[in-house]
C-alpha cells in the first residue's frame, strides 16, 4: 500500500521554490520518514544565521537534515548536505546512497509535516 502523498515529482518541487506562501502552496520545510528514520528538507539553513557559500561559489538554497535520536549540541537535526538548486538536491545521494528524487517519491516515504 502506498503511503506517500506525492503523486509526482513536480508536486513536490512546485511546493519548494525558496518562497514561503502557504496560501499558494509554497513551503519552507518538509519533515518525512524514510526507512524508519526522520529527515527534513529545508529552505535555507536551520541553524546558521548566514547563507552557506558552497565550494563552487553558489549560495545554498536547500538542505537535507537527519533528525537526531537525541539533541546534540542543542540541535535536533544534523545537516547531511546543502544545495544551490532543486535539481542538485534531487540528484543528491546523501540519504543511504539513494538519489533524493527516489527517496521523496518512494511509496513508503511518509510525509509528517510541512511549514
């Protein structure tokens, strides 16, 4: 049985464009569970006041975090990787070596919150 609420990759990508506007269906963050672990896809940095400049000089727009089982140094999440574009995020294999595009569309990925 499919539990994932996303029916297409476009459905996900259209919600995360770097602008927060819930009335327009645009969000900053998504909490989801994949293979028993909780993760967060987030616009901008969750913990740093300044934008991250990636090694190639681009500004990070998105990040993928893994929820800690207990708070570490005052943080509930650990950053796995940051990205300058949605396409970079979708190609990332920072979750179990699997492309994020496949993780977010997996039948068993459970969406647990958006903000």
